[in-house]
């Protein structure tokens, strides 16, 4: 593999795609529960932008099993975000697996990627109207 092939995608932007069996229902959930409105749309797709990062909800006959985090949003104050989302009717998941226990919907996660400079992370997970598993996380410095 030559050097060009190794760096082919290093400057590409990643963009998440989330399936929606009912795009109108998903639009309402993202607007009413998350406070997000699409910045653009096309037949069968809604484009959202958060701090310069894009994600798309697309009309699909398939569905995710919702057994893993499909998209995470990094926030500065997870307690405030979780509290406000709960006020809007979002239900958070209790994730209890070895080394990870949620308390009041928020998990303390040991370790983080050294390049991020954090010693850990706090995280919380919920499902959107289509069953997609979403997360919010706050780095712990």
C-alpha cells in the first residue's frame, strides 16, 4: 500500500445515517424532544447539523436493532442535557454491563482516548422514535 492509499480518507468528514420507518414521526421526535430541525431535506431524507457535523435520517423499510450506540453527541454539561431531555419526555436506558453502571441515567466511564486529553467520560443513552440508540457524552478532565 503506498502513502497516498493510506491517507486517502484522512481528510474526509464522517456523516451518520439513521434509518426511519416513519420519517414524519422521526421529524417530530427530533424537533419536539431534541430541539433539532433539519437544515435541508430531499424526498426520503432529512439533513441535520450539530456544531458543523451532519447526520441524516432516511426513509427505510429496515430498522436498527437498537442494541448499540449508532450516534453520540458530545456535550459540555450532561446533567443539564439529560434533565432537559427528560423534561421533554425522553426516556434514558439503564446500561448495566461489566465495568459500566448507570445511576440516574448517567454512567461514569473510566478511560478515554489519550488524544482527547480526558481521563474518562460520562454517558447516557436513549432511543429515538425509530428505535435508534443515541448517546450523549461529556468528557471528564
